[in-house]
C-alpha cells in the first residue's frame, strides 16, 4: 500500500500516514534518543553481569558503533528501528585487576592489570624455571599455559670469560655471585645459575696483564697456554702445549694488557659436564675427554648404573653393557584385585619377592617389581581366608555326619547374623520414616499392592521424585560376592525386603531406561555446578585448553542394576554399624538435589566423566578401582574419582563414536561418603581408610583455586544411577 495524507510530528520525531490497504493510520519513530543501553558481558559468567553502555542519538534504519565503558574492552553496535535501540553485534569484556595466581609447590606469581582477552607471558618464580601464560577472560585471570617446572641446579665447574677460566661451586637456580678475576687478570665477574646453566653478567670482564706471568685459555677454554711477562709493545709467540695441535699463539702487550693476535691451538674433542637421560631419570656427569668412559650411578628412586663414553663432544650410553635406569618399588602395600592389601619392602626393578598374606588370611603370593609397579606373577592372585581353609579341612578329615552338622551350624550362624543386621536396619529406617511422616516431611510409603502393578521388565521412563522416600519391592537377595576371577560362589537368599527407590520400574536384573522427565532437572543441576576454570587435566585428557561455557543435556538414562544397588545398600548399612551416630556433615554443591538421600552417611549425588560406551559398561557392571588413573592419573591414590562440579567431570568426558559422535557422557552417581578426610596436597591417601575415614576430598579449590574431587577406595561406595548424554557449549 502507498502512504498518503502524511503528517510529521517534529517534536516527537514521528511521522504518520494513512495506510489505505490496512485501513488504519500508521506511525514511525524516526530517531532513537541518546541514553544508556544495558548489554551482557562477553562471557556472562554469572548470568547477571550487566554493562551500562552510553550512546548518542541514532536515526531510524541506522546503526552506531560505540566503545565499551571504562573497565571494559571492546565495541558494541546498536541499531535503531522505529525508536527502539537494540544491540546488533559486539560485546564488552571486563578488564582484569592485578593479582596473584598460585602455581606448583604453593608458589604464587603476581600479574599486573590486563585487558580482556590479553595474554601475558611471565617467567616462573624462583626456584621454578620456564614460563607461565596468563589470560584475562572477561574480568577473570586464568592460567592459559603453565610450563613451570622445578629448575636444575648448576653443578660445580668452571666458566670462560675471555681468555680467563674461572672456577665456581655448585649453585641453585636464580643464585648469582660476584668474584674477582684469577691471578694474572684484572677485573671482576658476576655469574648466575639459570636452570642448570651458568651465565655471566654483561658487566663481567677479566683481562690478562702484561706485568705478570700466567695462563691464557684458547680454543673455547679447551687449551691452556702459559706465558711470561711481556713488555709494553712487545710480541711473543707461544707454542701449543702437549695434548693440542696448531701453529701456536701470537701474543702482544698493548696498554698493559695481553691480546691474542693470531694463531690457534686446538685440543681433541671433549664433553662438557652435563646430564644424560635414561628412562626419565636425569644423571649428571663430569667433563670427559674424547673417548673417555665413565660409570654413572642412577639417581635416587632408580636402580642400576650407566656406562657412558665421550665421542666427539657427545656423551652416549653404552646400552650393550649397562642401563637403562629402572624405577624401584619403595616400601608400601600391593593391592590385590579383590582389594586386599599386602605390605612389602623396597624392591629393585625385576626383583621378585614372596609376600605373606595379611592377618585373617593364609598363604603367600609371588610379586615382581616392574618399573615402580608391584605386579603379581600368578594367574590366581588372591589370598585364602582362614575360615575357608578350616572348612576345607573339615570336609576331608571328618565323617560325613559330622561334616553335615558343621555345615548346618555354619549356615544357621550366617542366617542369624543376616537376620540381626536386617532387624537393626529395618528398625532404624522404620523409626526415621515414622518421624518423617509424623512431621509431614514426606508422605507415607505406599502399600506393597501399589508396587505390584509395576512391570517386571518394562519400558516406563519413570518420573521425577525429588520429594519421594525410599520404598521397597518384593523379595531381594543378599549375596556374598566372590573375588574377581572366581567362578564358584555361595549365594544366600533371604526373605527380606530390599529398599528400592519408589520410581524404579523393576525388581531384579539390570535395566537401563530413558528418563526424559529428568532432563530439565539434571540440566539445571549441571548448569548450577558448571564453572569456567582451567586445570591441567583438561589439557592432559583432551590436548586442548578451551573451557566450554556450559553444556546442553540431550538425554538422561536411568540405571536399575539390582545387584549393584544391593551392594551399595549393604555398604551404607556397614557405615552405620561402624559408628554409634551419624557421620560428620559434609555438604557438597549437589546436596539436597534430585532425590532425598541418607544424610547420616553423607549420601550425595556426584559426577563422573567418561564416554557413552564406557558409561553403559560401568552401569551394567561396577566401577573398577584397578582402572584408576587410566585417563588422567591419580593425584590422591588409585581410587574412584568423582566431582561436585559438572565442569570438573567434563574434563575427563570424551565424545563417543557411531551414533554418539559429538556426544559426551557423564554418570550421576549416588555416593556414600561416610566420614570424609579433606586434603589439599597431592599424595596417596589410601591410608586414610585404615585411620577411620571412608572417603577423601582432594581440595584443589583451597590449594590452587580449581575444584574439589571426591575419592573412593571401595567400589561398593558408588552406585551410577543416571547416564547423562550431553554436548559441550562453546562461545
């Protein structure tokens, strides 16, 4: 339609016209007034960072580019449409204030003010060597590249200054000394140790004097040439000493100092003092003449020795007669596949030892030390319980009637023990449920007839039950599980009700169901616990330093593994039996989310990053402690590592293959933390279990500002209940 009857309101910068086709009067505002526009910061880390950007007047249909206000970098483009100003492109990133970041060994490094997206490379603080790169990311400074390492010390030796060779003692990295030049020279020098290499300050100078005899060093310090006094203006020719060859050296005296004017004296090749590397061990050697051999002892923590030889300036290891250096196995404990620990002393590489089984077990097992790891050399690597040996002896030595009586008595004792344990467990839970129902915290559990309508093997997706109590299904089996590798085991079936989550749809077996009603709930949980922090594990696992802004949950699968859940429930009951009261409270970021859990044993949901294929394998079986460290090492000892932050577990998550291309997986696990030991230093914490603790919190948040990791050394303490399939979201 064509406008006609146009009218202009100059005061309001508006134009009106009659739209004949639309049958009404149309209005258009021709100017957006100056003012302040609110825009989000570049990364919007807290979802509430708002930047006030001032702007001038903008004509309708036009745009303007303005710089971000003080404290921010970048530009923002605003477009005006009918009097409404909107952001069309650009972002404002907050500058970073000066501060300090903690590096390895509790050392910190100060950094200055930085612009957003600015990278700053700095030298690592003493006694570390290397560089560290900081990056300002929307007001937050992160360690983008950390190449800091412990610096090498400088061994005692000598250094060449002009034609003077000066000796020095061993020095630590970063240390410098000032000394006077040796006899026959004038001046002073400054030497500094830089990561195992001695360097001279630019003000260092040693000049030979004409008034006294002495020695000069030529051929880069390899040949010593002796001389006497030289008169001013005089010239002498010095022959090459024994062990060198050449036409000799011409010396002259000018201004009271000796100059080398011509000639050469060359010595045969030799190797300067330094290090040779063998199996990640650095071994120091002194200066060697050409073809000179030497036997070097491997450093602490390694066994063996190295035969080396100097060949045309290069030190090489004679592997046909020695080496390499091998890691030793320091005194400690060796862990069997079934979790039993056996103590051992110091062992060298390839050294075998017969280790005696611990108390309450019989027999011994042969172990061998292989590059720092204790390895069992038998196929059946397990200790036999003493009671099993006694039972076997009874079966062979006693008459059949006596054997039957003994077996019957043993079964009755076991049944009595299980019944007593079940009675105490049900009594405690009944009292807790009665109190909860009385105060109205939870509804009373439904009758068993309501549960009978659930399918035995079904396709129900389940429903959100964030406020539902634990219910019980029909009969459940309390099973004594064998050590891995065994084929025969005893299974005792007791007519007892095993408490199961009310939203479970099965009573036995292993089932994995899609649970779409959980997607929004778990998406909120992962978003709330996602923090953009960089740690070394992300680079170690993915080879990349890019930190995702967040994640998008694609699917949630519920795992109903009755055998694993029975083990998990028995473990929780065992925690209650260990102490007269509840465990010390240990809140985590995921506390009081998803479902009601048992606070008396510090039961919480925690994350574990993996790939879609491995997630399904773990869900159908159990976690395996022997797989500890297979992805990114085990900072606090070999165990099951989980985290309260989804972004931390994402560091270990990997994309799948096939239909899972581009998709990562994370397990959301029920975890009975029990009594928790908190540590901040990297060390093997398995001894904490013997000291009365049940799990460990590796608090790298307090140590270096990254995350807390929860470590479990008992496989039964963790039950993977949900498989979360998701994609990473980058800027």
